């Protein structure tokens, strides 16, 4: 089992297989299994930052007003390569990632 300090991952820019920026890690979803917590998925992008700050409704209005495009991108736990925190990558192309509302 791999352990990592999640605060070191927050805010890191993530790139896809082609080197294209996907977004920054802003939210990490985990679920309890017994006494342990397991990461389920990572949320990337500016909408996810507002989600983390519990201000998604306000954030969506602000981002829409300034013309920001996109939505939250959900990355399953096993699709994010975090072995090198200086070069965090998804193991697929940006277009293959699931977008959340």
C-alpha cells in the first residue's frame, strides 16, 4: 500500500499523455473502509477549487461571468500517476476524462 501526504498533491498541475495541461488537483474524494480511508477519485480544475472551498454555486457564477470554460474533471484513483509530485500525469488523454457538473 502506498501512502502520500495529500496536502503535497493539492494545487499540482496535471498533464495528460500528450503533455497537455488537464487542470490542477483541487479536490480529493475518499471513502471509509473500516478504519482506513481510500482515495476514490481526484477532481481537477477551477470548479473543483470552489467545490473544495464549499462555494461551488458562487464559484460557478463567478467563473461563468469571467468567461471561464470547462467543468470539473474527475480522475479515478488508478488513472493518476503520483509517483513524481513534480510531474503529475493522468494515464490517459484529456478527452477521455469524465466531466462533472
